[in-house]
C-alpha cells in the first residue's frame, strides 16, 4: 500500500518517534499566560518584556533547555536516521541538509515540537523552502497518551504554501494560552493549545492548505501503541 507522500510502513516508523519525543506537556508546573498578555508583551522592547514577566506578573519562565527537539531524516532506502537532539529548538537545518544530501537521495525531514503544535511552524516552512525539502514532517505529543504526526508536501512549490501560511500564523497567535520561556536575558512565548484547540487547528490547517499541499495527519495512541492515518 502506497500513500500519496510516504510508504505506509514508513509512516509507522516515523510515528514511533513520538514515544521518545521531548515534550513539556506532562510538566507539573508550566508558566502559562493568556493570548491577551502575549499581544501586550510582543509590542514591548525585550528589556520591558523581561521586566513585565518577572516583576509585573511575577512569572518564572521555563528554561530554554526544556524545549529540546529531535531531528530525523528519512532516507531513500526506507530507513529513518536519527540526527540528534537540539536544545532550545535550534535545529541547524541547512547544515544537516548538506550532511545528508549525499547519503539520502530523498529530502524528507522530520522533527519534534516540545509543545502541542503538531504542524510545521511558519519558521519550519520558511526553512523547508530555502533548503528545498521535498517533505516537511513534525511530530508532537498532545497529551500524555496521544501524539500527532503531520507531513506536508507542496503541490506546486513552497511559495504557494508560504502564502497560505500567513493565515496559519494568524490562527496560532489566537490560541488561548502560551508558555513563557526565558533565561533572564530573553523572553519567548510559545503557543500551547488545549486539546480542543489542537483539533480546530488541524481542521483549519487541512482546509487552508488543501489547494497548495498534500498532507498526512497521523493520530498516535501512545498507551495502546497504535496509530491511524486521518
């Protein structure tokens, strides 16, 4: 059985990465703020935002080190190669592509998100466009017992996908709560949708990109070790 993007058996291999994916969804204490607070803070200079978080709302941000991401490449022979774990979500995509382009004829990359955003971020899509990935995939834990894998392949180039992503970015900014990360010198706000918002995000994402990309969404039951392609 062949899927439009990736062989069905390989989807199972990619879905298995969810079990070891670094995630903060089960952290006992997560520093949340509302989207209204985020909209207020993003209009501030960095030093003002830091003071606002630490002094005004008296919140201790989560460490950037907790926001690690795993990266993989899917090779032409059907194997999934683990590239490594990168702290603070800083995956050096261009360097990785140069490292594996001669080993893997295909250009299919997979990485994890530490927050429950199971779709490529706008930054992920920009990176995929600049480097020339064939397929961009993301896996993210939504809860302690569920994860979602998403793969995105442009129908007519990444430029059309990037155009649609302007609307995706707007929806992400409207998520009701964000987690605050920082190190004392910088502050970052990461969307942390509820389970209901995740479902709405996926539904909207599929509809919005229906004319510019082929998509796979895989729901992964981490408790019962099964997955289903949606």
